[in-house]
């Protein structure tokens, strides 16, 4: 009787989307468990704090979506954006609801938001880095953002989506499917080790920049 040796077990490397999530999940936790987000999630953030967050989002998304348009035909960055993701029109509706028709005169970017915006704008020349910023915001908005939306409706008594249009991704269809397609796109990127490392590092930076925006909001509104 011959003894057959089992074939050596080989473990396939994690797909890039999983590697990216694993490598950045601590940074996510820092952003998620911040004092400002904690107050928001516990329904203890005053409405002016929520409004201030929407205003800071507006500056970041004007930058993100401006760069997305410039990189629309880029073979790497162009695959990630779609018209249904555009948040600026929704943020403008929310700001009009929260601050009235003169909202533009009533908002200004905080110092951390200016730093964040400057970094996003630099990504015009670094398309892989732009993917990092795109991922950090939009995948967050279609994930934890949906939870924030429910809390905001309960806390502030918003009706018919007024004030939370930012979190409404109805035009995308199924969000689980969107997230899964997004991960497939990340996995299809043909990144060498150096480019993969840069994308991961830029995502960590994007989380830190977001956390600094939240920390500043927390100093003024919690
Ligand atoms: C406000 C508190 C937050 C909560 C409750 C929250 C919650 C979540 C949840 C439940 C997921 C899905 C995890 C999964 O698919 O297994 C997620 C994913 C994600 N969140 Fe958050 N999040 C919060 C804040 C943030 C912030 C501030 C950012 C960045 C600015 C962010 C960015 C992301 C990203 C990029 C993902 C996708 C991760 C991946 O699947 O690759 N989140 N979040």
C-alpha cells in the first residue's frame, strides 16, 4: 500500500481590497470612535454640530469631485467614479435646508479641512493616491454613513430626507452590490508592490485627515 503525501497547502494572497481594509482598519476605528462621532452616534450632538460637519463635507467633496472629473479618463482612477456618487448637489440641498438660501456666506473651511482639501487636490498628479481618497470617503458613506443617516433622522427629526440627502445613495441601487463591485475594481488594479504600498499609506493619511477634521469639529461643537 503506498502512502500518498498530501499536496502542500498554499494560501492564496489576500485580494487587494481585503489587504487595504486590514491595513487601515485601525485608522478606521480611530475615526469611528472619535469624540465627535461618538456624540453624533449617541444622538447627543447639537444640530449646529451636525450642520458644521455637513459644511466641512461640502469643501472636501467639491475637491474630490473636481479631481474625479479631471481624472475621469485615467485608466486607474477613472474606473472608480460614477455620476450617481456625486455628493455636491446633495450637500448643497442639505446646507440650504440647514442654513437657508444664504448658506454659502455662512460656511468656511476649517484649518484641517483646508489641509485635507489641499491633499486631495494634489492627487490630480497621483491617480493611485486619488483612489485612496475616493475609497476612504465613498465606501465609508455607503457603509457607516447609512447608520449616521438613521441616527440623524431620529436625533434632529428631519423629514422626507431633508438634511440627510448626502447619505441617500438611492440612485446607486443595491449598496451591498455597489460595495462588492467596488472591491472587485480594487482587486483588478494592477499594482506593483510599491504602488500598492503607496495606496495603502495614502488611505491611512486620508483617515487621519478626516479624523483631524472631526477633532476640530469636536472642539467647537461637543
Ligand atoms: C461615524 C462612525 C462610523 C461608523 C459607525 C462606521 C461603520 C462602518 C461599517 C459598519 C463599515 C462596514 C464594515 C464592513 O464592510 O465589514 C464601514 C466601512 C467603511 N468605513 Fe466606516 N464608519 C464610521 C466612520 C467612518 C469614517 C469617519 C470614515 C472615513 C472618513 C469611514 C470609512 C469607511 C470605509 C472606507 C469603509 C469600507 C471598508 C472596506 O470594506 O474596505 N468610516 N464603516
